[in-house]
C-alpha cells in the first residue's frame, strides 16, 4: 500500500466512524470511555499498525504508522499509535504467556481495563532490584505479600503490573518475577497519599495474601527484571513526550506562546535575557521531540532503550525551566494563589508538579546513571551486593 492509499483509507475510516469536531475524552491508567470506537480502530489494524497482522496490526513501517497517527491527531480521534505509547499493551504483547496475551492485549488496546504500576516500595525506589514484596507458589496461583507506594490509579485499577521476589537465594536482579495482579480482590488495601499540589493521584498499596494466577506471569520465573526494563522504557517514553500542563483552565495562548504572552504582559518581552530563556525552553522541547522520535524508531518491540532516559531527563529539565521562567515573569504576583489569580496558580502548580517527572519512572539521578553507563559507556557504579544471594543483602 502506498502512503497516499494509506492516508485515503485512514481518512475514510475516520469519516465513517468519528464525528467531525468530536473530541476524545480519554482517561489515564488504561481505561477509556471511547472503548467502542477503540474496538473499531483495533479491528481496522490502526491501533498498532507496525505489529504483525497476526498480532492485531498491519505489519507497516514506522513511517507509515506515523502517517496514521497524524490523521487521527488531525481529527482529534484516539486509538492510533499505541504500538509506540501503550506501555501496558506493549509489555504484555512482548512477554505475556500466549493465552493470557490473547486475552489481555485487546482489552488494553481498547481501554476496557484500568491499570496501575506496582513497582516502588518504601525501601526500594531508586533500586527497584531491591524489592521485598514476595510471591510464593501455591498450586496454580502465587500468593503475594508486601507493600507498594507512589501507585497512581490504584484505587480503580483492574490490574496492577507487579514486580516482586520469587527467589531469595539468587542475586537480587535474578530472583524477580513480573505479574498482572488482579486488584479487585480481598487482601489489597489502597490508601491515598496527599501531594504538595493538594491532589491525591498517588497511593500506597498494602498486599496481604492476595492471589494471582501463574498464567498472569510475564516472562519466566526470575525473568522479571527484563520485563520491567521493557515496561520502564515505554513509561519513560511517554513521560519524555509530554507532561501535564496548567490546571487553572485559563483561556489564552498555550505552550510556548503562553510564555511569550506572559512576557509581553509583564513588559519584559524585549528583555534579551528573557527572550533567550524563552528560546532555550523552546529549543529543549524541539530537540526532545526529535530525540524521542529517534529513540522510538530504534527500539524494537519488547526491548528497552537507554536513549529513552534522555527524553525523560530532558522533559524534567524543560518543566523546571519553564516553571522558573513563569515565576520570574510574574515577580511578586507569583506568591498569590487561587482561581482569582490564574497565572500565579499555573506557575505555582507547574513548579510543584515538575517534581513528579523528576521522580516518577526513575529519578533524574537514575536517568543520569543510565545515560552515563549505557549511552556514554562510562564505568558502572560499584554494587557490593549485586552478586550476593538476596537473603544476605542488608536492609535498613
């Protein structure tokens, strides 16, 4: 199929299935209210066009997949390009056992299940290989006990992507396993955490004798670290692509135009230093988009890419830089708060929320380590416990 033929087919599909001017009302964490439309997108092969035909796709090139994405974006329609962005489905497609894969992947691609990530623990955040949540085999199930923290969407999730320990007698990276844990069951206690932005997106999750079928394991026992690297690569890709914007709902210019307008209102648009800072933030964004496109083109399905860490680290720097610039342009007004001061509200929220990207998906410091070791080829940091059986690893 030529590019022109593909574009024509995509436009015809959208004309028949998506009302002009309609906007997607997508929700985070997997579930999507437009699931019936997403089912038609999946049936047409537009959801994951670069995947093989026998795996819900069309076997198209990455370039042709982006043509489909652009047409969907122009129409304001959801569902295309999930072969690049859906961390849940990409992880399951790469590592799930065949029966569970055929069951769960279509549900993930059509937004029919809610998801959360059960990775970090109070004693294992930067070093996820140190998790102590345990999974013990009991017949056809595993019994899970432990605690997770900073879990977005946990209260309403149908499944949690869980990293836990199944073998305590091997080094820490080799004793981990990865599951799709059913969340709506006895033994799972979700408690919201209040954030500095006065929101409660994150939760701590206490797991006591919860059960997960062995069929829900991704990869083999002890193969969880490799599966986790796939999932983290897609998470970092999403976080490197975009970030949450202002929450005030203030009408007016968006993105870089908002900075220009804010500088104009402050009477500082002709200040060469301010202009330079606006240009620097804009340049970071453009460079980050190009870098992420390169990383996604290089990353084969099911593999991780250290280049994704560049995008995530860059997005963190973009958010902090833009928030600091907004605060500078507002001056003393930035100390105001509340809906009657929308510009200050936006600046304060962006300043506080920037730390979400600096921490979630691996801290800025972790990304620098990955870039140094796996992109630049610098020596690895010493890990004295790396080859010890995990039960001999000291814990605070």
